[in-house]
C-alpha cells in the first residue's frame, strides 16, 4: 500500500484523487491495527487532498472526515470524534439525502460514539433512524444485521433486555448465513450476544461464545489485533464476575501486556484493565498485590 501511495504521488501528483484515496485506505489499515497516531496522520493528509479534489461538500471528503472521527473515537478523543461525525453527517444529508446508505452509516457511527459516552437514549434514537433507512432497501444483509446489533447495544445498557436479546440473535443468524462462521462480523455478533449474557449473569452461556470469538479472531487477525485483545478482556470479565479469579487474572494479564505495548501506560484502556486486575487481586484477598499493581511497582 505504501508503494501504491508513492506510485500515485509520482504519476498523478499529491493533489490527485487517487493519491487521496490511497491515503484514506492507509488510515484505515493503521486504525485496524490499533496504530491510531499513524491512522490520524494519514486521514488528515487524505482530508487535505480530497477537499481539494472534490470540494468540502462532497461525499468523498465527508467519508474521509467520518473515518478520522472513527479513529478519534477508538483513541478515546470523544470531543473531536463527535465534531467530525456531525460534520460528515451534515455533508451526507446535503449531498446525498436522508435516504442514502452513507447517511445511515454516519448516524450509526455517531450512535456508537454516544454509546461510548453513555448517552444511551441518544444512541438508540440514531440507531433506529439508521435502521429504518436500511430496512427500506428490503435486503436483510450485513448492514441490516449490523443495525440490529447497534440498536441492541443501548437497549442492553438501559436494562431493556427483552428487547435486546432477539435483535442480537437475529443479527448473529444473518451473519452466519451471509459470511459464515470464520469471519470478523460473525465474531462480532457472538461477542455482542456474549456481552448480553454476561450482563444478565448467565456466565455459562457467555463463556463458550467468547471462547469462540477468541478462536476466530486469533486465526483471522492474530494476537496483537485490538479486537482479539478486547475479546480476551471480555472473557476475563466473565470469569471475574463468575468468581473464577485465577482465570480472570490469566486473561487480564495478557490484555495488560498487549495494551501496554500498543497504547502505552497513560491510555484509558490500559489504565482501566490494570484497575480491573487490581480489583481481582483484592477480591482474592491480596490487597498488597493490588496496591503494588496500581502504583506501577508490579507487572502481571
């Protein structure tokens, strides 16, 4: 991809649409591997190029803005993320209309950010609006299933479990039928249903789902991928809540190592998992070890 970028720059110039498109793709690649600083760098370059090539009111420009907003969301910079998602949605509405898939996608992305910010009612509203746009197409494919998953997220968080569960199960079945069992989207569906069972205290149901997620993502993405690491953290949480502290310690420790390397010790996701392991030590009766971990004097 870097070679393609150099070639496009040499043959078509740094202001060409082709060059901007490759920069945009590189931003996505780095985001997928958790390298958010590099992702931001390439998305900013892509935005500068695409704004010149297509204009500030174009869908191409809006998509690059939307992508950068996604990187900021994953990096925990919610303020920047929200500002850019709103900008992208406004452009999609103006240029494509409210019945377009990209407009719906923008709504879903902003809804996911609101879930992260615990603005669950706002998130549900956005996800339902996006779902209606997608449902109007008449196709029960991947976007339809993803919208079901998105709606279920805030419903679960607000304790509306009877509404959330059938949506998660329907989405998982659509993923199984459309992409098969060895696919990140199917793993995502398993992960969401596992999270539901964990919240409900049904740990025996959650455990095998998370184990399957880990197996799929290890095969498809590898140990260092953020989604694999997140799945490890989720299984650790199941064991934590289940009272199986030795197992929880095992998974939390692996997540700490991975996030220290990928994100650094000042990142909220790293600090959060350290605190969760310290809590496990406390619940196991080892308060001294918990204190040392929190102080940074012990590495799992």
